[in-house]
C-alpha cells in the first residue's frame, strides 16, 4: 500500500470537493496611495482579495492584519468588518471610491493619489452550503496565501487576467465563467493555506456531519463564548446526551475539550505573533482571570504564557 504524497491530506479531499460558489461579484481596483476603505458585513459571503501589482493591507477590526504583495491572496469571512488600505496609517474614508459598472457582477474602481499604485481584485463570494463552507468558517479572520513556487506565481495573476477579460468581453455565460474562475482561486488558496499552516481544524470528520460540523465551526469562530454542552446540543437540535455521544464519535474528543483545545491553540498563536498583554489574550480566549488562563495554558502546553512568548521571540532573533 503506497503512502500519500507529501502535503496530501486525505481527510480534506472529500470536504474540499464540495467547494462551489453560488455567486460572485467583483470590484477591480486601480488605487493610488493614500487610500483606506472600511468594508462592512455581507451576510454569509466571503471577501476575496488578489493583488497583481503593488501592495495593500487587509485589516480585520478584530484580529491580525495581513499585507499582500503581487500574486498574493487573502480571504475574509463576510461577517467580519475590516479595512483594506494602502497603509493603516491612512485615516479611513467614509465612502468607497467611485464605481464604474462593466457588468451586473463586475465594476472597476479608481482613486487618484501621489503614492504607489495598487492593482487589486476584490470579490464578494457566496458559497454553497456543505463541508467546504464549514471548513472556511473555521479559519482565522484573514487567511493569506503566497505563491509557493514559480508556477503558482504565474497562474494566479493569469487567472485574474482571464477573469477581467471575461468581464470586458461579455461573452456568453461570462458571469458563470467568472464564478468558476473564482471557485478555482478559493479552492487553491484554502488548500494552500491549510498546507502552509499545517492545520486540520482538530476534527476533519466533523466537516461532513451537518449538525456536529456546524457546532465545530462556531467553536472555532467564537472560542471565547461561554460554551455549555446544553447550549451546543440545543443549537444542533439534539438532546444533550445524544449530542455529546455523537460529538465524541465524530470528532474523537468531547465538546468542552474541543473548546479548551481551540482556546489554547489560539492563545499560543497570539502569544507568538502579537504584542498583546497576557491579560488581554486571556480575555480574548474566554478566561475571566489571568491566573485561570495561566493554569489552563500550563496544562495544555507544559509551560507558562510568558515563557512561550519568550521562546517564540528567541526563535525570531537571527543568529
């Protein structure tokens, strides 16, 4: 029996095959710095950003910002208010730049300035329900994907050029072709991010279970909430005992253990990547006291929050 190729995640194959876009709308931006725009919630849609020239920053109002360069992509859950900007030093604008409609689903936007120019495609995407949507709902507020090799660095901008060409040429079924091209971009970036982050969400099997998968997605999206098994069971439309048994069967862990594991993984990530105080991180992870957070962190990682931060800082210092 042959082993899986390096980077292959067998548990992800079936869920990712279900990734389909229901609809897509695009803004094609040619924006000269300085500029900054706030983008509000858009129901259950996701926001896609692909930079083909220059750079911009995508900054959720809660979470870590990401700066994108040529060929890089970012995805933001539609319910997450965020800014997209030439720089976060620029004050937010009260309105988006003027739109020039090309089709019902595609418009160009421009802004004039005396700074560097950024060419960025902004998509608003609605996904079909299913396991792939549950995967995307478990991801961080902004996921960023960068080209891993020369071929990726070529085909991502080429796909965007094809999408723009379809909008301009207005050929038969252009909107459908554009949505399928966006399908490809989202599938590529989801798979690539999962590989780059070495991420499995803790329960791949849950993604194919509609009731349990929905609860797992909410745990990952809102780990700091005051979770109880009774509340989870109610949201899944199941009795407490039936829910607890099914959850453990599907995920291999208990509901409250998954909450703790998610909180501790998030806490470690924030300690390694942010300058937030331990008290602030404790609160964001759902702990009322720093002492209680410290005890939970020690049980999970066999070290203190302060020591974990020092170790991460030491690793970042060049030798």
